[in-house]
């Protein structure tokens, strides 16, 4: 399997490392500014060790134990960002998309599982 070119971001201090799946980072760059700011703020809280709860986040056990989704919206729609907290490496941010239906589509779940597995394979 081809090794992913992962982007690892952190600041000095006690913040947890954020490890981005490359495709996810590019997807989030396309989101509206307001949504990106909300996502950045919530990821920063996670880096500081805070637990996010509803309505900002919820577990995604359909993907994996330790997987969660950031839930945000603006006038243009509903957006989701999946992250994983059970890695010793840091916080994996592995999938993002704009939600078009009430239920998360199966193809988004499948792609999220694949991307998370790619990141976990990089740990080994």
C-alpha cells in the first residue's frame, strides 16, 4: 500500500497532535469560512483535552470505537468532520463532507472507514 503523505500539526505546549488525512484537509478547505472557523475551534478544544458532546459532536460507532463526528452547519448546509481519539499518535481527522440527507449515506461511512484504516496502518 502506498504510504500517505500525512500532515501533522501542533503547537508548543500540551496540545494533542492533529493528524490529517490529506483528502480530508482539502475537503475542509472548500467549506465556507464560518464552518471552517467552527471546525477549527472544536478541534482546538479536542487538542486541549476537552470532551465534545451533543450538539457539537457524537460518537460514530458505525465506523469504529473511538470515532466521532463534529457536527456543524450554516446557511449553506450541514457539515460533518470525522475524528478518532484512540490513537497514541494524536487526533486523527480522517473524513469530512457536506451532508445532504438526514441519515449519513452508506458511501460516506464506507469511505470514512477506509480512510481511518489508512491512518491506522501508518501507525504500524
